C-alpha cells in the first residue's frame, strides 16, 4: 500500500486505501499482477457474528489487473498452493462466500494473457456496476467500456454466486451493443469453467455485422 489507509469502525465498518499493488507470480510477464488506484469497501458488522460476510459496497477505480498463465497452464492467481494443499482444500468444508449489495468499478482494465500462445485480450472498463443481495439471486450488472479497443456495452444477469462458484450450470441473459450492432444472448453453460455444455441463443442486428469481429 503506497498511499493512505483509512479504516472506520462502526456498525458498517469501512476502509479506504490508495495506490495498492499486488505482486505477480515469479514467472509473470510483469512485476505486478494488479495495480489499484483507489479502493473503498463498506461491510455490515452484525451478519459477521452469524458467520456471514456481507459487503455493502465496493468501489474500485484506476485498476490495472493482469490475469495470465504460464507455459504449463498455471494461472498467476494460484498463490503457491502445493498439491497437498489443494487436496486438503478440496476435502475441507466449503469456504465462506461473501455477498455484496453493490460493486462499482470505474476507469480500469483487465488483461488476459495466454502463456502458451502468447495472445492477449484486454477489457477496458469505463464503468461496471454489479449487484447481488444474496447468494441465491442472479447477479445483475451493466458494463460500458471496450474489448481490444472496440467499444462495447453490456447489460443483463448471470447465475447466482452459488452457481458461479459452485461449478453448476450458469444461466445467462444479456443484451449488448458492439461494432454498430445490437443483440442478445440467452441460455446457459453447463460447465462454465471448462467451456462445455454451451446452450446459448444469439440474436443480433445492425447495418454491418462484419464489425462484430
């Protein structure tokens, strides 16, 4: 943390931090996995006494996040877990999954780099809002930004946090505008982590659909 760190204690404790950096894996293509300009988070204290982590609001701005894999396919988000640790984690009780009322991300970008092929893709986030009040309800969101420098706008919902993290079927209900076209995607992915069991219906219209490339 290179900037200020401001915690506030109350029934809804909060923290504000400036200029945060997370180091990358030793084999990574750059020193930092993530650089964050400012992070503000508000929690609800009372649910924590009953074993529930409830985040009232998270506001993130000026973030630059790199997700990448090495030549062996290992992701830089795997924080040094050994095989024994992974086996223990799988056999232990399910971890607590925080719920959130609201997430807002502004002026940020996420880059994905495939270590085997060397290809890169970048999502620029001008503004992203997401909301899910419980683990069981769908996550609703809206995104305005760009994918590989092509402007995009995306709105809709995906499966609940339980489904997203539990490996179950992931429903999708999205509308988008990109490349001068507008469209919708609706359906589900049975195994989203593996990209298998895709059953989606896509509709799009515009003056020149070639721009969707």
